[in-house]
């Protein structure tokens, strides 16, 4: 098992792997978020390649870099089912609302949330924001 740390100087993979990778030619991926100005958007191809090729991927970045929103949504659109634990009920509901709006859907379709008090999800949900409370 290999672990990658993105956004950090410590990584288990050699850096040349990242530099030589051309996402569009290898997998035909088009980035539907490239018009958004968030740090994570610029490295989405690297993140998805890391997830595709490794058992464990750690994504580290500052608050507001789109780790919980754009990255999770991109992984869902790439075919993964994603569960994201959030610290508060409000955060889970707001993230689900914003992520769903980015793909033109309502919360509870492909993007949903589940907290102790509320839930909005369906059999189609592939990105779920949850809380422990």
C-alpha cells in the first residue's frame, strides 16, 4: 500500500510521476471546474490519478481550498462514491447544497447529507456529507 500526501513536501511517490502525467490524454478527463478559482481545482488531475492508483490518499490544504467541495464532487463525477465527515450539521448541509448546485441538481439527488436531525439523500446519492452527531 502506498500513501500520497498532496499539498505537502512529504510524499511516498516520486515527484516525476506527477510532472509527467497528462490527465486529458490518459483518461479523457475534462475538468468541469476549471473556471473556478480554488487551489484544489488546479491539481484535480493529480488527485484523481492518485486515488485511482493508490489505496490511501491524504489531501492537505488550507481552509477554503475546495478539498471538501470540488475534490469530492470531482471524485463522484469520476465514478467514486464519497462519504465526507464534517464537524457540524450546518457544514454538512451547506456543503451538500453548494456541491449539488455546482452540477445543477438539488440536494438529495447525487449529492446529499445526513446528520442526527436531518437527511437529504436517495438511492442515487454518491456524495454524502455526514456528521458524527
